[in-house]
């Protein structure tokens, strides 16, 4: 069984890892530009380090803390904290030469055409809200001991985005965003499993 001070430290690190991601959402939910990339990357790295440290301390503790406090805290950290790491991964994968990021494209015969459709509708809008709900669902199903729920979550998300996945770059962003978001949620629940 873990000492109370050690348990408190792991829970604090887990909570901080989640809470540090909250400011990243404030501007995105209002529809304004996000934080500068340096702040985004710094936040993501700090969150990953905090979560990794919490996992290492939880592993060394031997567990025995129980699910009453640990489970809900892991769900909160998973839900609130995954935005910055996910956005950082999407930003790192950005390729300025990709058609989705160009205002002027070439048509089938090589002629230049204006890309009104891509200018008017960003690829995969609403991803921040979807990511929050996705991480909440993933963490909750894992905490409840129902990993089969992950298949349902993935299916619902894929069906909801099916019409948009044909747009240039959408499938790649969908896969990167989904994997990074769900890995964050699974890692937070993993810390709880190590403690419980």
C-alpha cells in the first residue's frame, strides 16, 4: 500500500497533467486563433512529463489506493488534458505543401484554380469538442472495466466524420487526432490502474 504522501503526490501530478491542458481550449472553443506554437509545445511536453512521472511513481508504489478517488481523477485528467498534446502532434504533422493548406490549387490539367471549398470550410471542424467527449468516453469505459466500449467510440466517431474523410488531408488528421487523443486518455487511466 502506498504512503499517503506518495499517493497525494501521484494524484497531484495526474491532476496537474490534466489541468495544464485547459487553457489550450479557451481560445479554440471561442473560435479564435490558438496559442503560439511555442506555448502549445511547451504545455504538451510538460503535461507528458507530469503524466510520465505520475506513472513512474504509481508503478513504484505497488498500488492499493482504491478506485474511489483515483478513478474519477483519472477521468478528469484524461478529459481535460489531452487537447494540447493532440494539437501539438497535429501541428508537428503540418505540411505546408499539402493541398489542404494552399489557397491556389492546380486542376486536373495543371491549370491554377482557387480553392473556395477548402477556404470556406476548414478540415474536420469541431475537433476540440469531439476530442473532449471522446477522451471522457474512453476514460470512463476503461475505468468501468468495459474496454469493448472503445470499439463503439471509434465506430461512432468514424461514422460521424465519414462524409468529411474524403476531403484532402482529413483522413490523416482524423487518424492522428484520434490516436493521440485516445492514447492520452488510456495513459491517464493507466496511472489509475497502477495506483488501484
